[in-house]
C-alpha cells in the first residue's frame, strides 16, 4: 500500500510525519473520510466543503488548491488499486518547535492521504444483521462540529462498546438527549414513520451521509424532522440506525440491553441503505 505524505507517494510502512508535527503533538489537525464506490468518490464536493470549513474554523490553510487535492486523492486511489473502499485525508497545522501558539504563517500544513479497499459484501452482510450500541455520557468538547483528529473520548467510548459486545456508542448530553455516535450520526424512526435526527446546530458533526440521507428521504416523500431525541425515546423507537461515510446506513438492533423493534433491521433503514447511492454524488 502507498500513502501520500507532503508531496511524495511512499510505501505505507515508510510513511511518516515529523515528531514535532502539530497533528501528533496537539491533535492540531482535521480529516475527512470519503467512500469510494465503483471507482467514484461519493459526495466529494460535500466532503471538500466540510474540510475547508474545519480548516477555516481553526485558521489552518488548505495544504494545496482544492483541484490539486482532488488529483492527489485520485492518484492515491489509483496507486492502491482501490475501486471500492475509502480514502482518508488529514491536514495538520504542520511541523514546528513545540509551542502551544500557532507557528509562523509560512509553516506549510501537513497533508497525508491513505486509501484502503473495503469488502462491500462484508458491509452488506453486517447491515443485514444490524449492530448493537451502548450509551455513554458525552464528555467531548463543544466544537465537535469541527472534524478534528482529537478523538480520544471517541476512542475510549468505542473501546468500551467493543468490550460490551457492541459496535458503536451513542453519546448523550446532560439533558439525556442523544448527540451522535462515536464515529457516526444517530437516527430513529417513530411509530408514525417519522425520521428523527438531532439538529446539527449543537452537539454533533454535520455528517455528510446525514445530509445526503435527508435529501433522499425528502425525495421519497418521507417525513424527516431535525430534533433531539432522548435515550429513552430511542429505546422505544420503531427503528434505529447510524450513518457514516464508510457504513452508509447501518441498522441498530439493540441499545444497551433493549432490543429495537423485533431485533432485526427496520424496513425504512433497509430501504434508505438500498437507495442511498441513487442520490449521492459520484465523481470520477
Ligand atoms: N459523527 C462523528 C463523530 C464522526 O466521526 C463521523 C464520521 N467521521 C460522523 C458523525 C459521520 O460523518 P460522515 O457521514 O460525514 O462520515
């Protein structure tokens, strides 16, 4: 496998950044994950838009022009022969003598791109059974709208989920409302078949899959309401699922010790998963 690091393509085993890279020392960096399907990047425009927003919120400059970055993504995919899988790209504020304060503005940002093939049949098989999630208090910072690599709370929470036989964690805020998953957005379906997901104004990352799924649901005349729901409401829901670039729509069949519906993936979740790529952007 090949990685792109600051202007060069190198074998992954030799791919490294400086020990004083600010991404390494301060998690002073942001990232994106884009699904690759049949050779096309899924929702690349929206992922680029969010990358630029994350960078701008942190006053980190784009490592190169957007069009050049798009070429690097494609070249990394090509060199790794990825047709179905994902591309990960990360930008840090660059390498500089360790200091909390921003380095001089001429410090070049670090850009790393990694690509990986993913077995679609395996993903579909996982979605056919659905996943269990556990709930935990959200102990993250207020700026989770920025897709930063500062993911230690997510790492610890997802590890705890794994120890309890679950694939994902759902964080909840001080009022008991679900915020989002450790690496996904959270959704439920009410008894009236209304899709509920938390407004992106607070407490969550504005997931690209979440946004595109809202396009799909509205196209198909489903009712989507952006409102927060509690853990108790989720446990009593008709269906539950999560969205993310790599898992698309993943049904949730158990929350803590509560089985959702009949314990199998819900009809709406299955339908949304099946139709997602008919509305998402595909760029070659
Ligand atoms: N929330 C968090 C905390 C995430 O890490 C992710 C995935 N990176 C998402 C939501 C889903 O976002 P997307 O649909 O853009 O992958």
